[in-house]
C-alpha cells in the first residue's frame, strides 16, 4: 500500500495527469474509429515519445490502451462495426438496442461496466504482479524458454481461427527478428549495412498496423460518411442498473484470467460472457433484439482482459495482445526490460503506472459519459482525410527512428506485407509477437545449451518447463478435437449427386 500511495503521488503530478488525460481521450477517439485501434496509435506515437520521460510515456500508452478498449464499444453500438475485434460481441445486442432507441442506455452500461471491470482488474494487478514476479525470478533459462514457446504457440495454434495462417504469420515474424548480427555473424542482411543492426521493431509495428491498414482501406475506399444513429446523454434507469451489475461482475471474472494467461486475449472471454448472460437472463425473449445484459457482460470482460494483459507484461515480459506487444517495444526503447526484477529495479515507474490505471479508469467514466455525442460525430470523418493523416504521421515516425531514407523504403515494403496479410486473412499478432520474442527465445535457448554444454535434455530439466510443455500438449489436443467437432462432415457420393440434381 505504501508503494501504491507513492505511485499515486507520481501519477497525480500535473505533467503525468496531463498525459493520462491525453491518452484516455486519444485512445477513446481511435477506438471509436473503425480499423484504427490502440495498437496502431501506440505504434504511431512511439517515435514521438522518445523525448518524453519513461513514466509519462508509459502512462500515456496505458491511457490509450484503456481508452481504446472502451471506444470500440461506441462504434459497435452505433454502427454495428466493431472498432476492435474484442468489441464484436458488443455489437450483437448493442446495435439492436441503438436501433430500438436505446443507444444512450447501451453506451451507459458499456461505460460503467468498463469502469467497474477496469478498477477490479487494476486492483488484481496490484495484488498479483509482485507475487508472480517473486516466483518467476527463481526460474532458469529452460523455464523461460518454455514459457516463451508457450506464448508463441498459443497466439498461433490456439487463438486464431486458422492454424496454418497463424503459423505463417509467426514464421514471418521470426524471420524478421532474425535479421541482423545478433550471433556475431550477419543473417539475412543481403549485404546491406543498414540491416546489420536488424530491423527496428518500431518500423515493423508502424508498417504492419498503420501502413497496412491504410492501404487496405484505400483498396476498399468508400468516401461518403457513414450513417450514425443519433445519441443523447447516456443514462440508465433503475431497472437497467438492476439488470447490469451482475453481468459486470461475471464479465470481470471471465476477462481478467484470460488476459493474464499467455493464451490470453479478449475475444474468448467476451463470447463466454455473452453465452453465460444468455443462459442466466430472466428476459430470454430480448436476446437478439437488444438485451442490456448482452452489452454489460461482454464490455466488462473486454476491459478486465485489458487489465489482465499487464500482469504477464510486467511480471514476465510477455505480451499477449498486439497493443501489449507495442507497449513492450516502447519500454525497450526506453532501455527498460520488464521481467521478474522489473518491479524492484523500477519501483517508482511501475507503481506510478499502476496508480495511473486507476486514474485513467476514472477519467474514462467522467469524460466519456458526457462526450458520447462527440465521439459519434467522429464517425462522420471522411476516410481519405483520416488515412492521409495516418500515412503522414507513420512515415514521419519511421523516419525519425534513424533519420534514414532506407527506413521509409522498409516501411513501404513491410506495409505491403501488412496489406497482403489482411488480403489473405493472416493475423497480425503472431507476427509482432514473433519479432519481439524471437531474439529473446534464441537468447534463452543459447544460454540453456551453453550451461549444459549442448545437452538438449536440459530444456525439460526444470519442473516449470515440464508443466508448460504438458499444457502445450493439452492445448494442441484440445484445439484439434474442437476443430474436428466444428468441421461439418464431408457429403457422401449419393448426397453429392442429389446436390447436383437440385442445382
């Protein structure tokens, strides 16, 4: 508690409070705009914050992360177009509520649910992260290698809808991470001295998120503004409060553990929350037509998951979402390496960041309830103006990393790769995680084999490593079983013939 109070003293300074407000407003704004998520925003701001103190920069990014998670609900409710993949479930009931004239109530339950879940999730971070760090500091290189391998495995083989596409993205990310002279000899530099130090992760993040998204939107451009359902000031009746508070708590219980696990993410808990509320509701006839429980539960799960992702990020140095991966890049740019000793080595920064999460969560509730009509007007910005600005700031940010024109060419090349990934539905998260964790995975493998003088059995010589490999095997078997259950059986020859006749 003393450390947390000191953190509030750091976070409540005028400068840091200003960055928290900017982060929350900016995060909500980009969360509202379809296709522009917090990961892209943090990636764009990475070069801009080089001159900002580390504590202030991380408070800014945390505000963007929390605000982006909230903002995605606005576009889901008003446009039936999720700003974030984690807001897909919110659109199921939220947009039906908006079309029936209850947009204000839907936005209100999303805002309050985000506040409740975010506050509980942040409190759990404060309680759990130091304890996890104390346990992790006792692990050796084999256990670290196994945990990182689990993170790479889960973001590809478990979370994605297509295992093949997930592994393609992962291998591309690992290949990009291998470029340079990390091992003392050049790898995949093609004789270019600019690639001798490797490809900067900032350039990769900005290219894949910003350039790839801008090119994709340009290829499917619709320049006229979208039709937005009008909304007044959000408010909730006594009945709405009574039907929402239990889904908020249940959604938080679903979201936080999934965010904290290396196999985390907000998509699974939001779906679980929706299914649970649909089974427990006393108003089953409203589901599919605009049930407030179907908005309250998933939104709480969404924000609790966002809080949970910071536990492995701070305690182990493992990102479980694209935004967490880009925040890890920001920390590394400041010369910080999250991990078991991070909270002891940087107590002022870490506890200031954790205290700022409480502040950002409160600011989200205070600012977003009255500003909901303003966020709705943001949706009317014409796409050419919006993405022209994104391209400009992306190019400026990539150039400012090394002040070399080569980085701009690299930005365009990787941006074209991002466009191709969207064209063929290849997920972006495995690529980013592969770029970040690939070199660290190689480092732990090298260290483990050096200590054991090349004995491969050292990789499963620690109990934690064995448990992790067992978990990976269970996840692999479970994903195969689930995919076979969901795959429809192939038609017989008789059925094929009857289908041809009917056609």
